[in-house]
């Protein structure tokens, strides 16, 4: 092997002389063992999915640098960690990716997405002294923190907003893969809507039953158009990439007197700026907050295994308000939503969790 | 124009060229003749830069040149047309010609400007090639002209042609020779590699004869004749006509064909209600211009034709075998030496041992354990026996069939088929592309087989071959038997008339 | 090179004699291709701002470390050996099997089905049953395009690609609606019976932890290499398949039914692809996991190509690809800018160079290539 690298060095040297660049190794110097090492394994979607994985990436980046990936400050202190990430690309690589960090003795390994839950369990068993965290999944092992979100609570609020905004009395729900997790969104949404309009009709559709359901904007648009055809004028998407089809659908429905006739509600990340004027709000899932918090726990030596629930109270879910949608929601609707939020936090309103057994 | 001096080239243990000296005079047609494997192609490939010589030098117009690659040769005005064309089928003539010699930077640009040049070149020589035609749509003869144009387009002053007539019909050969003469008149030099004596005499000005990697004769064509050239080539007097005793042990009728028709997919009858018998101990020749149904007839008799295209009756002895497949017919003792040994007869990538069992691979001695496992030692012995009995060279059962010369490939096939101890042998074009030594060998073997009581049906495009080998000759014309002639009594002209006119 | 060999008459028969050229000739181009890919890849690493030497040290070091590196490299190589062999057998028969992906999905599901349905049987009965399910399902799924080609002349490239979609959809349907544990958000079947588990190699090798999923399937893959070799070169069936692939008209002349060979070659090919299910289901996950295949079927084509369509070559090519998959994860994780895409690029370049081998071979090969393009 030495001879091989030698040869390679020689070959590369020849190629490189014209390029004349120096090797930048800004981060490797930070690989010192005194720091806390954090490894994160993304879902198949990869860290640039502008949604769920992106939020997780934002959280760890914030923990590492005190900034969002784009470069502006995230409002929290940098935690002096060494951060490495892997985008496995296929399901067979997830376990080895996680083991790659474990083999190197990382302090915290974060798995993103419910599909990684069984893998985190397997690996965590082999490395009981390493801390693990699983986003959206549950494990009972003593070295695994399960980061769970009360999506139904956030969905309740946007359901309320949808029902207040709808003029037809018909609203839509577009789910990605037909699984329990998404039923939780649907149920909360419906309950929120009925809390202000008991007669409201909720049309629900799912894109599919396989992984591909997250990544089929064409079908998402078709289903959204069908819902519009049945009279729905606000559509809540919980369908990953497929949801972007619904954004196209409401844009296609057009505007009257400068105001959109149909609206979409985004999910996971703040998607208000995707189609400004057509996005009523987004049900944000603050994966970044949750991830930052668990990193902070490890840095401070306060890591706790078990279930960490992020609901409205922990600022783990919510609905987004910014310059893109401040004119779309009536002030009284916002007031009503804020009111409901306080009641949920206070326990005066209980939203049904479709996944609770 | 071109001179090779003391060229020596060795491939492993084989001395392909041994101090070869060849001088080609400017403005002549120079033939290089020799048996397969005599080293003539090697010498010319060295001149073209395909191979580099181990020693010796190449002179062009009197100066020593280093030709390390074909592009060096092209730069010095040497072009070569190979036996197998190097054309891209789906592209046009002009695109093919421009490919690799683009005058402009972009291919498309080059093609349009080249088109005119090609048209002019083609007109000057009477080639009648349309630059915009797609190569796949051209006949083989026209494709060869495209190859010529390709070389001329790159300003070749000397053209090397490797076995140019092997793929042409007799008519096309005549046209092709006219083109070569036209080129000579324009001052170009032509080197033609061949093993056909008649062509040498018809077209060349000078001849270089090669044998076993050495030059054994330099002659002016006018001052020599076929017999002398043949003797130089094989180093002995060759029997161009076969001496054979008349069929003596004429037996029962082995093959009986009645009203046999073979239809092409378009419904046209390629073989049209043909009836004849072949008896044990005789050779029946089928003479005819190629493409008159001989191929289809043999395929129908050997069981290779699609069953739905065949009608009529074929009987072997008492048995109706019309519906039998190829394997069943082989098992009844029908052997078949196909007309195209590369297409049908051999697995070129397979070694000689594996080729020696094609058709009998599933039974003893090749296979054991119920015909499932191959018995490698037995196969190798089997192959070695055939190789020894039929003088296949080199005698190495591990060589791929591709590595053998045409004559040796044919001897391997003949050996394999004879080894079946057939009751009926179907043999088509047995000596096509085979050197003279092998021709003689195969002819003698065929007669020996006949004398052992085998029925032989022989198809050949060479009238000479048919009449000298056969005991009876049937002339086929447009899929029908136009007549039967006695090969001892009939003249070539008589047979030729039947072949071309059908009566 | 060809003439070179003509002259050299080997008195003894080496196991590599079936290569058309000498052993060196067979090895040199894959090696050049791999080396060239690494050089080009190194330049790309440099362009994105990392150190190529460090990156390759990381790649190779992580792929060859003991025990995890070696273990995972061989674990990744296992399915690729099977699919490489599958593509090889079809290719030797003159067929391009693009459908190994579909065949292995169907087979993996069938394996899981057998393991779930007969979960209560003892290992002695259950294991052979699961094996049979994998091999049979693959063979049947592979034979379909063979039959279609023999019967109707449909081109196997089209039909195998189409059947890939059918396989994925069909298996997805059964997994989702019939064999999933109720409430499980993950697209996977329930677990197979314990009797159907294949031992991991950690059980036999001291110092080799059992958490590494390398299992007896790897040994089966090695045996499969040997069996494929014997099948192709030591049986009449293999002879007939190769004859059909080499020259169908000559095969026909030799009394071989080329239609039968198409079906046989595709069935054997499918069966080999199906054995991926043994590794995946019986040796690794103990269930069918939807979407488990990291394009094993398609990578198998590259493996067969790089392995020059010989079982020994396939073995080494699969190990090389296994190394790259394993090393790619580490490169992705522990370099600043290089992602696992580097490995995809390396694979792509290797294939490109192998396919473009004719460029190196000189006029003879390019001539053959042109001839081929006329067909």
C-alpha cells in the first residue's frame, strides 16, 4: 500500500503542479479529542431536502458554529464540537454509516427519521458507552434519546387557521406515505378545524404507500387539483417533496383582486417563501431546536436517555408567521390560534394523538 | 515507390517475416501472393504501421522512413483497405470518409465540404458512390469502394488491398479490376494481397510470391503462368484437377428428395419443387451461380431451415426426416460442412478442443454422466486425433479457432464432420478461401469418404471443383434443377449456359 | 496480443485458459481502468478542496481495516458477486440481463415469505426451503424474459427493465398490505423464523465480532463462483449456453436449440441474482426490507464488465466495489468536502474506462468495435 500511495502521490503531483493549490484543512485541526464529537446520519433524502433533514442539519450546524448553514446567526451559542455528517443514499448504508462514527468513538450519534430507529437500536446495543439520538423514532435503550414531536398539536393550530380562512367550508389534507406518523398530522388538523367549524368538510388523500410517496410532486399536484375541484380552498400538505405539487396547484388556481383564491399550508420547515402569497402558513417542526438541545445536553454532560417530547410548550412545533404571510391571515384568526396554543400548553385542550395506543 | 528491406517480424516462436524484401514500382499494380499464413499480410501491415518490424527498414521513394503507426503511413501517402471493412454502418458515406480526417474542426462542417470532394474523386474513377448514402444500405461491393475513397480522400498514392475480391461476386470483381486499372492510369500504385492465381494473372504487372515468411519469387506477370506461380507458392507441383477413379461401389439410395420447396419470409420460393437422389458411394455435385437456392437447399437438408418454410419430402434411407431437427438428423448420420465456416461452422472464440465437439458435445466421448458433464481429457484426445488426422496447424488444441488460417479452420471442420462416420455428407463450398495445399487435401479426403460408401452432396460455385469431384452434376438455376450433366462429358461452356440461362 | 498467444502453445491447461487472451492481457485493462479512475477521482478531490492522498488513505484504510473494514467490504461484495455472476451467465449466453435488480427483489421477498410462513419448522427443514424459495423465485422471474425472447423475440433488455418495475411494485404491495407488522411505519415484513437465520462469520472466526453482518452467504458466493465456472466450462449445458452466446448460428448448426438456451441462461442468471435474498434476508436483516438493494442488480453489470465476464474476475471486481462502498461512507463522513458521490464517480469512471478499453487495444479492437456497431 505504501508503494501505491507513493505512486499516487507522484501521479497526482504531476497533475497538480499547474493547479498550484494548497490544501485547505481548516476543520481537521479541530479533530482534537478533547472536544465533543457529534456524528449525524441523514435520511435517504439528504441534508438539502429543504424540509426535515434540512432542519436537522440546521440544528447541528447551529450547535457547531452558532450560525445557520446559510451563514446568519442562529441566535444560540456555538458549542465547540466536532461535527461530521453522512448522507447514506440507500438504506443498506445507514447502519454502516452509524457504525463508522461508533467505530471512531464519537460521543453523540444522531439518526434522522423514523426509518433509522431499528438501526439505532442495533448499533446502540453494540456501543453502550456512546450516546445516540433518534429523531422521530422511539427506543428504550439506556443510551438512546428519542426526540419526538407533537405534530398533532401544531396541526391543530393550522387546522384552526385553515377552517377560519376557508370560504367554501371545505379544506384538504395531502399526506405523503400512508403511515401512523402522518395520520397524527391529519387527526390534529381535523380536530383544529372542527373546533371552530363543526360542519367543516375535510378531504384527505395520501400520495402512496411506499417511500416513493415522499418524492412525487406530480401526483401531489394532481391530488391537490382534485381537492380544489371538490371545493377545497385550503390544503395542508404533509408529504415531503410531493407536497410541493400542491403549491403549484394553488398557484395555478390564481388570484382575484390580488388575493389568492386557494391556499396551501406548508410543513416541517417554514415554507412560506416557496410561493409567496399562496402559502397561508407552515406547520413547523423545530427539529433544529431538538437537535441543538440534545447536543447541548451531551456537551454539558446532562444527556438523558428516553423520550424527549417536543410540543407547543417546548417550542418544538408551531406555525410560522413572517413577512410573506402576515397579510394573508386575519388578525382575529391569529389571536384565536394563539389562544388555542395557550390552552393546549396549559392542558385545557387535549389534541388526540393518532399514534397513541 | 515502396521498398521493404530485410524486414523480419517474429510473433513469439513464429517467424512471420524472415528478411523479406519487396520492391513496389511506382505506377504499377503489384500482387503479393502466397498461401494463408505465408506472411504477406504481415509484411503489408508493417508497411502500413500496424505492426513494427523487429528489424529491417522501410523506404518510401528511396528514403528510409519510420512508420510506427498507420497515421505515419497515411501521412506518407500510403492507404490500406482491409479484408473486413472498417465502416460505421448507420453513418453516411461522406461521414465515414471524413471520420478521423476531418478537414474542419466540427464533423458536420467537414462533411458538407467533403461531400463535393468525394463526389469529384468518385467521378474521376467512375466509382459511382453517392456521398450521402447510408453505408448500411450499400452492397458489399459499394462498401469496398467507400473504403477506396477513404484512402484516396487522404491523398493516398499507394493503396494496399488485403484480399479485396474475397467478398465480391464475379461481376463485381470485373468492375473492381477496371477501377484499379483506372487508378493505375492516374499514376497511383496498387499492392494487392491475394491467393487467387487467376486474379494475379488478370490484374497485376508484377508479382512477389511468399512462402513460410520468405519471399520465394519476384516475377513480371507477363513472363509467368499459373502453374509456375502455384509451384512457387506450395513448393511442389499441384494437381489442379483431381485424379479420381470412377465411383465403383454404388450402393442403395441414401438421400431421396421429392418436390422440396423452401420459401423465404416474403413467400418467394428459393428452392422450387426440387427432386433428386443421392446414392451411397457417389458424389453428386450441385453447380450454379451463387444465390440460386443452394444455401437454402443445404439448410433444408441439414435441418437448419425453419420448419414452416419447408415443404416436400426428404427421406434418408427408408425414413422420412422432413420434420427432423438438426440434432436428430446428425444422429442419423448426416454430416454437414457449411458454406460459411465463420458464420456456421466454428465458434471462433472457442478453442480447437471445444470446436471439435460441436454437434456431438452431448454424447460420448465428449460427455458423460448422462450427457451432462464434459469429459475434458477425452475431448482433448478427440480434438488431437482430428488435428493429427487432418493435419491442422498449429496442432494445439488450446488455441482459439480464430487464430487458425482459413485452410486450417476448414480442415478442422472437415475432420470433425468426417469423424461422425456419416452416411450422408452435405458439403458446401469446401475450399472457399482455402489455400491450394489444403484444397488438394480436402478433395482427396472427400473422394476417400465416397469410396467408403458415403453419399456426398457437393455444392460449389467453382465449376472446376464440381466437375472434377462429382460423379453426377445437377445444375441449379433460380431454385430449380435446370438439368443433369455428365461431368466427364460436359464442357465448362455447356454447364455455364445451364447455370446462367437455366436451359 | 492475439497473435502473441497464437504462437505460445501452453502445454498445460490453466484455469484461465478460457480468456481469449493471456492472463496478463485480461488483467491489464481492468487495472488501468481502476488506476485511471483513481487518478481522475484524485483530481476531483483536489478541486473540491481536500487532500487526495488523505482521502484515498481514508478510503482504503477504512475498507481494509480489521475486522470492521474487511468484514463490511466482504459483506458488500457478497450481493455483488451474485449479481455479477448473474449478469455473466446471461452475457455468456449472448443476453444482457438488466433485470437482476427485479429478480433479487422478488427472490428476497420469496425468501422472507418462506421464512415467515414456515417459521415454526426446524432449521434443517426451513433453511433449505428458504434457499429454494430464493433460487426458484429468481429463476422464474429471470426465465420470463427468456421465454418472451424465445417465443416472441422480445428484446431482453426491454423486458428485463420492465420486469424490474413490476417486481418492485409487486413486492412493495405485498409488503405493505400483507406481510408488514401492523402499525409499523417502515416498509418491511415481519421477522422470519429463527431456524432460517444463517450464522454470521463472527461465530467461526476468533476476533471477528458477530455484529458485523458478514455471514455464510459470502462462503456461498465463493462456492457459486466455482459452480458457475464448472457449469459454464464443464457441463454440456454450459457449453450450449456459451456456444449460443458466441455464435448462435453455429450453435444451431451444432444441433443446439437456441431458444432453450435463452430460457436456461436467463433462469440460471435469475437464480444467481435471487441468491442475494439469502444474504439479505437470511444473513442480515432476517426480514424483507423494502428498497434494501443499493442497485445491486445494476452494479452487477459493472462488476461483470470489470471482471471480464469470468467468475474469478467477478469475484475480484465485486470485492473492489465492496471496498469502494465501505470506504465511501468514511470518505463521506470524515473529509471536509468530499461526499460519497466520489465513490459513484470512481465507479462511473472505472466502467467508462473498461468499456473504452478498445481505445487502448489498438486497431484490431477498434475494428471489431466498429464491426459490432454495424449490427
